[in-house]
C-alpha cells in the first residue's frame, strides 16, 4: 500500500493538469533520450548488442505490459494515490539508473522505471478523464498527448546536449527531475477519484506480460542470430502459446483485464491503430536515426540533436492546433491526411539517406514530424471516448498499452530488420561466418561501429558505413509503405464515423 494518501487542503485543477502533463513529458523523454545514450553506454560498459538493446527495451517492456493492470488498479485504489506512487517510484528508479555500475544493474533499474511509468500514465489519464468533460476533456487530452509527443521529440536534442556537457547519467536524471516536479504538484492539487470496483485479473496480467516479454526477446535475438536460431524459435513459440492462453483467460473472466469484444467495433479498432501507425513512421526514427548518425556516421551529439529538431519541431505546435481543426475537418480525415504526409516524408528521407549532410535531411524530417503531429493531438481524446467514464482507467490502459507496447515491439522489430539488412550487404565483401555477420549487423543497428569493426577487421570502416546507409534506405522505404497502408486502413475504419472527441461542443 502506498503511503501517499493525505488529502491536500486546496486543489486547483489547472495545476493538476500540469502535474499529469509533466509526467507525460518525463516518461517518453526517458525513452527517447535514453535510447540516444546507448552508444555512450556501449563505450562505458562492455556488452552484447542484445544487452545494449535492453537499456531501451526493458523500459518499454515493463511500461507497456503493465499499463492495463495499472488502469484497473487506478480505478480500484484511487487515481491520485496511484499517480503519486508511480511518479515517486519513477524518481527512485531513476536514481538507481544513475548509480548503476554495470549493464545488468542498469537494465533492471530501467525495468523498474517502466513499472512506475505505467502506474503514473494510466492513473494520470484516468484522473483527467474523470475531472473534465466535453470539449474541455478534448483540450486537456490534446495537451497531454502533445506533452507526450514533445517528450519523445525533444529527447534526442536534450540527450545530445547533456551527453556532451555532463555525461550519460545526466540524460536519465533529466526525466527524474520532471517526475519529481509532477509528484509535488499532484500531492498538492490532483483530485482523488475512483471508478467501478474491478477485480484484478492476475492470470491475465501475468500471461500478457510474459507474452510481450517473449515476443521482445524473439525480436531482439532475431537480428543477431537469425530466424533459425533455437532461441528465436523457442521465444516465438512461447509467444504464440501465451497469446492463446491470454485470450482464453480473458474470455472466461467476468471482469477481464482486456475486454476483447471492444476490438469488434470498427471505431475502437481504428483508434487503437493510430498509435501503431505513428510509431512506425515517427517513434522508431527517434531512436534509429540518432543511433545511425551518432554511432555509424560519427556526428557529434549536439549536431545530431539539432538535426533531429527538424523532426521534433512540428510536435511542439501542431497537436494543439489539430484539436481545433478536427472540429471543422473531422478527426478521421485529419488523421488520414497526417499519415499520408508522414509516408511522403519517409520516402523523401530514403532518397536523402545516402547524404550525411544535415541540411539535406531537414525537409523530409519536417514533413514526417508534421504528418505525425496531426493525429498525435487527437489520439488520447479519442481513446477515452469509446467507454463510459467509470471505466476511464481501463480505456487509458488499453490505449496506453497499444501505444507503448507497440513502440517496444516496433522498435525491436525494426532494429532486427535493420541488422539483417546490414548483414546482407556486408556478406559479399567478407568471408566471415553468417553468425559473425549477424552480430556485426546487430552492433551497427545499435550504433556500435567500433564493436562491428572488431568483429570484421578485414573490412574498412567506410564499407561498414556504406552498408549501414544502404540498409537504412530500404528500411525507410518499407516504413513509408507501411505508413501509407495504415492511412488507408484508418480511413476505412474511421472515415464514416462521427468521432466524439472532435465533435463534442464546449461545456
């Protein structure tokens, strides 16, 4: 039981909104900024590509797998109480990250950060859904979604500045400082609220978390060891078995962790697809591109941060504007348009990826950022419009789970694909074994050029860099196609529906 249960004497809802928004800024900032710090951690701690990848994936895995459970706990135990537990726990876990002396301890602390982040995000979103209604709720959730996007977007720039000035620990500490401010404001101003009584679905929680863990492990090992590896095959089989088990458990529960019947509704399915689509076209770039430019192309952290600002800048403005535009144009139409623009930007970036001059990348990065920012400001508001407000915790948990788990799975899958593409391009010029090439490709996919050079001493550094650039070109083209396909699918699912978040009048 958490100790943070005292009731403050005065509460201003605006400061409560700020508390949740600070958490929504801190949590994704810890993801995107932390991912950029991976090459520096590779120099500081010796470890395999998979061990380095867990710096990011341990956070995303625990974050995504526990959001649903945290939503149910928030409804049952109190949203303010759980928010205080989550934000306070995040501060303590961040301290553990900064004090870590090896990769194993750092990965464990990152997993603890994800647990706390799940509690803070689910309970904070549910608290705001309970406190506000109508267009006021739309604006608040647009603001929260904007802050989430800003945290993701500013991570690479902030990490570049801090890495160059203060070192890798300061990168992780920045998120902890924001979480501490969120805790202080919530203690004073966030209202307590509860939803309907929810019996915890422990079996569903365990099977769901294990399923995501097995899938993440399979994807992390895939790029390094290949699809025929016994470990990869075993992890994929475990994923399939756990998925079947999870579905059977949820169908038998009177109060399931995840109401599977919701996915039969076109509108609900379309809303859940939005964060997946924006992840494919935007979120993975926040990790893949900086790692490529930092570790493979040897650009400075500050230079990479400034270059990524072109991708981030639209996220600072457009999500808030999109909430107003959607009332006139329709949320579905605006989301479809944004994803189409993002797909065009990804294709243009694939044509510029062989040129390392930052100015050649900026126009395409701006298009990607602008296209993603349009649906970004609408997704959170739409997510809580599909269930009664009494189950706001569950709605926030479902959407947050799809968003964060989708980010983790997509990042692991894209990294594995990039490693495979790099290894294929290195094979013609090297006599190394497929296993060695796979490991070298995995190192290059995570920005570890020095470790790849050690594995392949017969290949010049220029050859390794060229193979990475070629692989990035094909990856970007694939992402462009997937994003364009997602735009068409979302239009088919949402195009004929009147979306409540965009159409609700002021109250």
